[in-house]
């Protein structure tokens, strides 16, 4: 097996998912509307929720009320720039 093949195997989605799931660092993934689609155990421990309480909820559930509007705006900007970057990268192929 070549090094490139070993790297490809390691970077497979199932390996990445296992790494993120078991990470001691809190990790969350949201959809483009800011709703949780994944949280790992460390994230749940950090905020005192169970995964089933967070999945489908807006990510701002874990932040102070006074910060929610700003964080929603930042998320919207991030998602918009990510879509633009992805589209640009795909057109360069």
C-alpha cells in the first residue's frame, strides 16, 4: 500500500467521524440555518446538555441572550462565505 492510499484510508469519513466523536474537545456541526446536526460528548459535557436535547435546535441555545443576534449574523456570514469559497473552488477544477 502506498502512503497516499494510507492517507486516503485514514481520512475516510468514518475515521474522521470516529476521531471527532471521541475528541476531548467540544465539537458541534450545524446546518446552514444554524441548527445542530451533530455534537460530540465533550460538547455536551461543556454545556450540560444531552445530544438529543441539542440536535435540531439552534446553536445559540448555548450562548447568552445578549450574544445571540451577533452570533447568528456571524454564522450567516460564515455560511455565505463557505458556499462562495466552495463554488469558486469547484469552478477552478
